[in-house]
């Protein structure tokens, strides 16, 4: 199908070819056209789309309020069928109007000195809409819009201004939960050949939170995003009444250049955890805060004067963390690098890497405690097995996320290379993600090795238990061998009254019974030594008859003990 471009139509629904050339920036709707040349205000890429074959009046309303951008989504649904419906896992927490926060970080693009960003918080949707109406697409500013949470009305305004591909918002909506249920939606990467990390990318990561209460043994979901919240039991629950939570997170980045040598960037982030789905109604939610007061900073060493003059790191949410770095530390990045809009994603990628590094360190500390338990005492086998399986599963999931991250950012999926040195090395986030990939792969292998060791220990313990049970059965068999001849003899002589106790022939019973016992035990001994482990007959019992050959008898005893020891080692694995 021939490529279809879009021309923008103003809010008065009158078609104009100069809606964005003369500074008018009313919310625009795409109209099929073959004449309109591509500008910065048109669709961000010249990608061909396949119109949907179903009725388009309702498609996309789950993601965006009715309007120009929703019409664009409806047309785009032919190329991406996932736009037709939301994630089924989010049926209990759909997108709502007004459930988002947007702030603007703006800097001048014409400055030759250090770049400094100023923050503007949009208190309401009308103020954001007014801002876009007063802004043209030819400005010479560096602008970063950060949107916390997803709301259908905010998506309509932001998407209606920039007209980025709707998958930018769709992938942010998709949840990443651990479930055995089949979900007919996809959160997979697009074709690697279509990825352009300089323009847009999508990342998944985990954030550690600390709850001031024991909430282990349960799993929850974030009330606003529907993302999984895994609870990890404290290692010393008697002393430490707290729970470490691992929150699944997502963030997305999109950018474009303007004709005035400026650029715009939009960053989507998840809101901070303030409510849990499936939490008992009426029960107050325990307070939560950043694990160990937050991740370590990634900035290079700075002077004392700079530290004292800057605001402290908030460690409260991705929105506030990003604002903190843009407002206080954007001057650390050379001004020449800010000419590219991809530089606006630097702090975002560094924060994601910092969260991953904290997660890796957390898992790295958990493994030695489990190893210590395996080497000091064999207790709580089921709990240790469950913990190891959980760590192995999580490491596998995190490693897959990092592989997707490396692919999305255009970095090679490989082990940690030799780090370079220099004053600007801290600006290279590629080595951070490659190190995280290397550490997660190592922790996964280490956990699997522990699982194999635990499986071997469980087998040893099971074999020992089987040996003890075999000894008990042997004792019972010997007791049975004593009573079987007595019972047989008693039954044999019970046919005559003269063999009853006290009768004249009662002594014959004892003589016969003792002889039967001796014969039974002799036959048992002969069978025990005459048959080897392969159930083959041997002449070993005949060798014992040579009682006058002392050396021969001692050799047979040593051979027997050695043979028994090898059987025990083969059974238990204790070589």
C-alpha cells in the first residue's frame, strides 16, 4: 500500500497546510493526504500505516480521549492490532482521566556556557493545553516533558501535539506481571531493525522499597499501574519487622528536533507506590520508603562547594529524581552534547542502571546467607529450596529485561568489557548496563549451582533415611525368623492332644522347634552369603567351613567389610 502522510487540521476543523508554519498549534487531527510535504509537525516518521478494517470510531478510546490523536490511533491500529484493546491484566485498574502529572524542564539552546534547566509544573490539564497552544514547532529551546502516570486526557493533549507513534504510550501501559495465565497481548520488542535509540526507546527495571511491617508470603500489584510487587521476607524476621518489596517499573523516551535548532523530549515514568491492589479494605497500608534510603549516586567526584550549594537528592520518585538531576547537575554534561535530543535520556538511563545495580547487590547479599545455611546445618530444607528457586527465576527475568534494554539502546549484548579511563567516562552508560548483564548472568549461574548442590544434599539425606529404614526392617525380619518356626511347630503338634503343654510328649515340641529355628537361621545365613549383589551364586559359605585356616577366614572378613563399604558409598554418594 502506498505511503500515507498526514496534514494537520486546526481545532476549528478547517484544513490548512500552514497550521504549524505560522505558529498555530491547536490540537490537530491527521487527514489522509498525498500532497502535504513532511514537516516537523507531521507524524514523526514517514512510516506507512495500514488502516484498520474494523469500525474506527471506538478504537483507541481506552488509551486516549476522543479527538484527533484518537483518530490517528484508530488508523494506526491496522499496523499494530494491540492498540485495539488494553492489557487484559489491567481490567481492574484501567486508565482514568486526570490521573497523571506533567512537568516541563526547559533550557536555552543558544547558550554557549553550561546548560541550566528550569522547571515548570503544570497544575492542571488546561494549563498544559494552553502551553501547547502558545508554543510553535520551530522553537529554539531544549524541552523535556516528564509525564508521571498515564491518563487518557493527558495522552490526548500530548499525543495531539507531537503525534508520536501510539506504541509509545501503549507499551508503557502494558503490565509486566509474573503469571501462568495466557495473555493475548504482547509487550515484546519490535523488529530490531526498526529500533532507533537516538529517537525513542522503552525500558523495564525494578525498584526496591522497604515496608515497615512483615508482609512476606504475599504478592500484590500497584493500584495505579497494575505492575507486580514481590515481597521478600526479612532474613531475621524476629528482629527485623520489615519487608523488602521489588516493584516492576517501566519508563519510555521519545524525542524530535525542531526546525529552530531546538528539540523536544517526552519521558513517561511510573508514579510512586501509594496503594496496593488486593490490599484488605479498611486496613491501613504500612509506610514504605526507598530501600536503604535509595541508590548510590552516579555523578563524578565534585568539590565541597558544589555539594554544599546543591539541593540534596530526594530519592522519592522517578519524576522528582529526574527533575533533581536536570535542575542541579545538567551543567556537568558538556554543552556540545546537549545539541542532540538523545542527551535528554542520559539521566534516565543512569537512574535505571542505578536501580539495577542496587537490585544486583541485594541478590548478591542474599546468596551467601543461603550458602551458609547449607554448609552449617541441614534445616528448613523447603524454605531454602523455595528461596533459591525464587532467586533463580527472578535472575532469569531480570537478565531477559537487561537483554531487551541493551537491544533497545543499541548496545551489544556481551559480557563486561575492560573499562576505560578518563574524565568523561562517567557519561558512558553502556558499560553500566553491560556490567549489570554480566552480574545477573553470574548470579543466575551461582544460584543454579546452589540448587544442584541442594539437590545432592537432599539425595544424601534421603539415602541415609532409607538406610535407617532398611536396618529397622532387618531387625523386624530377624524377630519374625524367631517366631515363624515356633508358630509352625506349634501348629504341627496341635493335631494331637499328647503334645499339649503338660502332656508326656510336650518335650518333643521344644526339640523340634529348636531344630527348626537352627535350620531357618542356617538357611538364611547361607542365602545371605551365597548370593552376591548381582543375585549370582558364590562359594563363599563353603570357604567359612575351613575353620582351621585362620588367615583365609580373616581375608574373607576384610573382603566382606570392603564390599559393604563400597555399597554404602554407591548408595549415598559419599566417596
